[in-house]
C-alpha cells in the first residue's frame, strides 16, 4: 500500500521525548527496551548466520578442508547455542512481544517495567558470558551437551551452563511479565474473547518460559556439579543414569521449540488478518489450539529419546502426545488458509512472508509428524533429516515470521516505509536459498548421513554441495533484507499512522507511537480485525502531544 | 479488598493451623517409623506424600492466603504441581518399564540375565 | 495530624500504568505466584531424580536414610520451619494492621528461627563430612562394614538386612541429599536476607504509612521455602 | 513404484525385514503429506486469485465456521496421525522384541570404533559379520560416552549407553557389505567412527566363525608355547577382566571384607553357606557363583551379586578363576590397593 498523501511524521514520539544515551540505557519504556533487544538479537542472528556459512563451507568437500575437526565441532556448538538461546528464544517475544503486547492490550506499559529492563540486562550479561565461555573454553559438545560426553570432556562446560542459566532467567522474567500484563492491564472492554491472536500466542509462550526454563537451570546446575565436584548423578560407574539427563534436558528443550514457534504463529495470524481484511477464521479454535500446543507440548519431550534406551511404553505415550501437537498445528494451518476465503487479499511483503511461513510450517510440520512416527524415527533419528526438519520449522517458518513481523510493524515502530520492491526480491532470495539449503538435507538424512559430521563419505557430496550453495543464496537474501531496512530507517517514505489500513489495536496510535503509547485511554468496543463496515470510531485524538 | 477474607481470620486461627501442621508432622513420622510394620510396604510412599500434600495445602491455602487470592494464582500453583507430578511419572515410569536387561542394578535384571 | 494525609497518599500510591493501588497489588501478587510456580519447577527435577534413583536403589536408599540421616534433626528442622512460617504470617497480619514495629519483631523472630535451622543443618553437614558420607567420588564409607555395625538397629526398625540389596547407588543418595538440602539452604539464606531487609524497613516505620505488599510478597517466598521442606522431610528422612 | 520412490527419496537399499516395514510406512506418509501440501497450495492459490482486494478500505463479512467444519478440521488430522502412530508403534514394538532364537553379538562403542564380540567366538573391530536370513540380536554398550549404532540399509539405530546394555535386532535379507555409522555425537572423530556389516550366506558365516575361533585359539597357543606361561597369561587376563567387569566394586583382593567375600585366600577355603552347609571354594564353586550367585550364598553378606551368565564367556570365567587361584592366602602389606 502506498502511504496516504496526508501522511506526516509526528513531531513527538518515543524516540525524541527524552534524549541522551542514559535515557535509553535506563529507560523503563517497553518500546525502547524492545528496540534494544532488537539490536541484540539481530547481532546474535548475524553471528549465528556467519557461523552457519562457515559450517556449510567446510561441508562443501567430503574431506576436511577449511577447518580441523575440533574447530568444526566448536563451530556448530557455537552456531547452535547462539541461534537457540540467544536468537530464537528471545527473538519474537522479547522484541515484538515487548513492543506490541502492551499496545495490543491498550496499556501504557508492561506490568513490571523495572523487571523488563532487568531482564534485558540479564540477557545481555548472560549472552556475553556464554559467548566468552564457549570461545574461551573451546566447548565442542553441541548445544545439547549430552552427558557423559559433556561431563568427561576436557573443555570447560561448567561456565557455559552458568551462562545459559542466566539467559534462562531473563526469559523467565519476560514471560512472567507478559502473563501478569495480559491478566491485569487489559483496557476496558478487552475481554479474553477479544484478545488479538498475537497476544494469545505470547501468553502460551510465556507459560512455557515460566514453567520450563527453571528445569534447564537446574540441569545446568547438575551438570556443573557433575563436572566440578564429581557428584556422579549421570555417571553410570556410580549408578547414575545418563538417560535421566536427556529426559530433563528435553523437558525444557522441547517446549522451548514452541517458545520459538508460537509467537511466530501469532505474528502470522495478525498478518493474515490484516492483509485478508478479516478476523482469523475460527478465532476460538486458534486460541484453544495455542494453549493446547503450549500445554501438551510439555509432554512430548520423549520423542527425542526413541532410540536412546527409553522404554517402549514411554515411547508409546510420547508418540501419541506428539501426534496431538500435530493436530493442533494442523487446525491452525486450516484456519489460516480459510481466512483467505471471502477475504480481500492484498499481496505485500509481510503477506508473502506469511505465506512462506505457512509453506515452511506445513513442510516442517509434516516431516515432524513423520519423525514422530516411532518406527520411522528409528531410521531418521540424529541424521540430517532431523537437522533439515528443525531448520524448516525453527529457521524456515520462525525466520519468515520474524521477517514478516519486521516488515509488518516496521512502519509502526519507525514511522517509515521500506522499498517494497527491494524487500520482495530479498525475500525471494531467502525463500529460494532456504529451500536449496535444506531440501537436500532431508535427502541426506534419508541416505543415512548422521548429523554433526565433520567429514563424510563421497556418496553424500553432491547433495552437500547443493546445500552449501543454497546457504549462500540465503545469506545474500538476508543481507539484502537488512540493508533494505537500514536504508528505509533513514530515507524511507513517511508511512503514516496506519499504512496497511489494519484494524489491530496497536494501529490506533501514531507511528512511531508516543511515550505512553496512546494519546487517549483506550476503550475496546469490538474484537480485533473486524472489517465489517467502516472502521469503528476510534478514540484516538489526532493531536501531536508534547512531553507531559 | 481481595484480602478482606484473610483478615477475617485472627492470629488464633493461624495458630490453630500451625498446631495441625505440627500434628501432621508427628503423624507422618509415626506412620513411617513407629508403626511402619503395620503399614503395608506399598503404602509407605503414598501415605507420606499424601500427608505432605495436605500440609502443603494448609500452608498454601491459609498461610499464603491462596483462599483469598485471585483464582488464576491458584491455577498456576496447581499447574506447576501437576507438571512436576507428570515429569516424575513419565521419567520414573520409563525406568519401571525399561528392558530389564538394560542395567545390572535394575530390579528384574537377574530374572532375564540370571539362571539359564 | 498532618502526616495522616501524607500517609493516605503513600498508602494509595501506585505506578502510572495501574488504575489504583489495589490493581497494582493484584499484579504484584500474581507475579509472585508465577515466580513461585517457577521455583516449584526448579525443585521438581531434583525430586524427580530422587524418585528415579530411589526406585532403582530402593534398599540402599532406605538403609542410608534410616541409619545415616538423623530423623531427630530433620524433625526439629521441620518444626522450626513450620513455626517460622507462622511468625511470617504474624508479620503479614501486623502489616495489614499497620503495626510496623510488630512486623519487625515477627520478622526478627523468623530470622532467628531460620538461623536455628541453619545451625542444625551445619551440624548435620559436618557430621556427614566427618563420616565420609559425601557424593560421588568423595564417598568413602565402607558399606559392608557399616551394615555389619548397624545390624541390630536395622532389625529394630523392622528391616531385614539379609533380604536387602545394599550397595549400589550409595553415593547417589548423598549427591541428592546435598543437592536438595543445599539448594533449599540457599533459598533459606536468600529468604533471610529478604526478610532482614523487610525488618529494617519495618523498624523505620514504613509499613505504617505504606501498603504492606512487600511484606506479603517476601512472606510468600518464605512460605515456599517451608513448603519445599515439607516435601524434603519425608522423602529424605523417613522413606 | 516403490523402487522409483526409493530412488527419488535417496533412500539406501533395503537389506532387512525391518527396512521393508519402515519404507512401506514412509512412502505412505510421504505421499499423503505431499498430497495435502499440494491441495493446500492449490486452494490458497485459488483463494488468492478469487478474493484479491478490490478497494483499499474494502469491508468483508464475518464468517463463523459451523460446528461440523470445526469437527472436520480436528477429526481428519487426528484420525490420520493416530493411524500412522498405530502402524509405527506396532512396527516399533516388533522391532523392540527380538525372537528368542536370534544370534547374539555384543557391540561395544568406544572412541572411535566399534568392537563386535561373539559369545564363545571371535572379536572384531569395526566389522560385523552376520548370516543372511537369520535373526541377529546386537547387544550394545559403550565404554566411554554415548554412541549410536546405525545401519542405514537395515533402518536400525540404537544408542550405546555406558554402564548399560541396549539391544537391537534385524534379519538381513540380502548379502553384501553395508555401512555402520555412529549417529550420536561422540567427539573429535565422530565422523570417522565408521564400520561395516558383512552379510554372508549362512554356511559361509558358520565356516567363517569356525575358522576365526580356530585362528584365535591357535594364536593364543602360538603366543604361549608353554603351559605355565599360558596359565600366567590367563591370570593377567583374569586381572584385567576383574577390572573391566567391575568385580572390585564388591570383592577386594587384599583380604579386607567388602560387599562380597574377599578373593585373597578364597580358593580352596572352607566357606559356610546361608543354609548352614560348608563348601570348599573350588573351581566348580567359583564358576557356579559367577553364573548363578544365589544358589550357594556364603553367610554373612547382605548384597546379592548379579549373575554374570551370558556376560562372561567360558574362557573368561576360567581366566577369572585362575586369577582368584593366584591370590594366595598371605596377608598383603598394609595399604595395598584393592
């Protein structure tokens, strides 16, 4: 959509209402904290992405070429840790959740602004400490740090555990804040049946953050106790059970996949609603499915242990529950597709990204269902099939949703518009590159190539070459996208308050918003994204307010 | 306003709760150690856990004013306990139903690996 | 008194994004409960590990718990914590009545009780260190000799050592013992710090003119410490 | 059709009965999911063209899905997914329960090699010989960290966990040489922990096994020309075995009592059993105690010893007995290690 001719850049907004470095570093404004998170997670994304390119380059040849085995093992460990703990987990909730959750609730801020700022600094501290510990300690255990490899390895795993503990604390605090905010700070008239789906998804995410993250904390503590003091909890020589570690580890690490995916689903729901000009088809089902995924998702962790010596009985239970998560996801997919029906579809960059999200989610989800079929998992477990599957879901779909969120809310956050054409071509590169990277990896997994391989048999080479080329196309697209947005930040056209004519609550204010989000207290009279008839009278005063 | 209900209870009431907590502590000791021969083996753990749950319930409901707090506070408290219970069930259940060949120290190991 | 007006303002003070003080208080309570739920999940894995290894090494665990953990000390500590929980309730009650000094007195009593708890724990720990009842590679007790020594007391407890498989998993029991009680002890220490801070504020008279939410929240935290001990006591000392 | 699908999906050749089951289900899942994906794409494309936006502020009518549609959306995936689960779980249970007549092979993962041991038979590093058409059970363990025994052509995989045995089994359906990978990350040379399965016709396998057994016996004789030296080697072997099998966790060799009787001076000593009988601890008694420890238990010990039946070969049991025999009755110097 082209911005309205009358669009003007507001005189006062949350960027310039207070100024100076300290006004940012000590800010309690959720929007500024969100932007600081934005900078942090994008840095993590760039770092993780460069490491991935390094890994792919090494795998171009079957023989060791660029780096030796030890360096390679450290590379993929670093890549995994950075991408999972530093990028994926905080990406959408901490950036877009922080920015838009209070706005979607018609609130002035999150419930505990100081806690919010603290959680940002805890994140930064934990992130830097983890990175230092991995690089300094030369940790090569993979991001799953399975015992007894991690407890008998000569490298310093214990500080990394501490770092993860700290990062985990940050996501606990963010989740806690979101839950309390959603319960207590909804604007008058905003009942649970009118909550935007992004809020529902953040709510589900936060439940997981609050209830699962302490488990990884305690697992980190146990592993550290094992390494430093030789407690022997996971040491078979002392009667310990290494499989217990895997149980506890996946009790956190499987739900955390939904910490990544649920907010992505929330973003896509908003984008579909805006660009099809309809409330999402089957809103209630979608909300229920969200909570279903969040709660049932806790009890499917055992599908990571089908061949790890888990009992057949447990495998059966976890197998069935995994299928239920698949059903919830399928419900969501059907509902998104049906949202187009009798809608008014407008093809824009965010909408294209949402469609690609759907493509990756269907593909990744279906392969996930295949993996959850126990007998099939026996063949695919720990092969490139798994690598490709979780990259489809966690990188493909989540990255698409992250980019969709960036492009959808960019005008709201910064008040300017990016070039649609450049952004679209970047997205095309990303989509093609992504498929070229990971479809061959499914086939490699079928062939039986195990993951975390530094060198491989020559028969795997052709597919690996294709994958490496895809990775570079993907990387090119990502950088193109980054530059398009950076350019728009300074030179983009003024977007206007609501360039997409969305009826989401967060658009009821100026772009960029003022310090306390809204000029007038919000009263919600209608569900989100009701496009029946002309827009409801909005209580927004079109007067630029100064500093109060 | 939301703790108005809690204010109805005076200190005497809370002291009564304390006394019943102490009595339950005595009960759990007596059933586990003094009368242990009269309690069937299979009941030891469930009995001790039940008493602990009752005590925890008293503390949470009255001392922590869960009776007067918002229902959602109760919901999250119960949810957390359920999650721990399910975690325990699934993980211990795994060990209980694992192949008895798996580990020499596991019960049942000798029946499978033992006498020909 | 002129300060009455100021007190009224203090009592209803609230952050800008809340409607009123009661609203803010509800949010704070809810936030605290979420934090407590998170704490429950922090201890959950330790209890799970205990359950798993108790299932695998039932006889060893029963033997070590019966012979090498002193149920008397455990019970004393249980009573101490239950009473300290009660004194915290008293503090909360005094805070609701705006009797700031009494809040301070009740909290000091709680801290003294917590100190008593830690002293008992200290004696338990040093005893274990002395006997070599330590986790993992530091476990130095000669079990066979030990079983022979305690034959009589075992029979008195209704255990038949000839039918027990004592041995495997012995160091595991103490690994879990030290992890669970250690983490719990850490919470006790943190709780003492928080309550101490509240006591200082109480003696300054703050809770006569401010709402009592901080006392209530730190009290909730202390009750959770008690709540966890309620489960630690039977699992470690009695079963 | 299946051949074509196998090549399309880059699956390795199928060489076990389990592989047939896995692939059949895989094709079914693959075709269904691709079908669903195609249908969704087509439907979206149609909607996209049919319902594209005409005016900027176009209004749309709300659409409340009927209950039947919601039920449909839930029921269809539920039934399909549970159907797949049922088939998969049936196959998995089948895969978890080896037939009783299977040939046992012990596989031990070790950084970074596989050691395959046949009961009463030869050892082999990295190469597993199995007969075609006969069930083979692989009992897997690890000496250090977790490894995973993975044969793509058989579609079988099982983690090797230190301190514990896991098992997998297969019936190879064709002769040939197939790759063995380690699928669980195990450190520096994880990607070079490669092995082979050689599937042979049954007679050839029996010949091979007999020849290997002969050869290893001959090798031992060659190495130890005199009987005394051979015996000395057995003692050394026994000492090593006692370490490997963890006998020292319960038995000392310096005369101090532990969970079980000390081995020092045990040989030919008189022992009182729990039944009150007296026995002489001779070779027969020692061997019996390893294989069936509960049968004749020495009084005064409260720990049950696990049976080592199937864990010790006859030769190994003999070596252990020789080692115990070598531990004469005199008291060792104080402070001697266990």
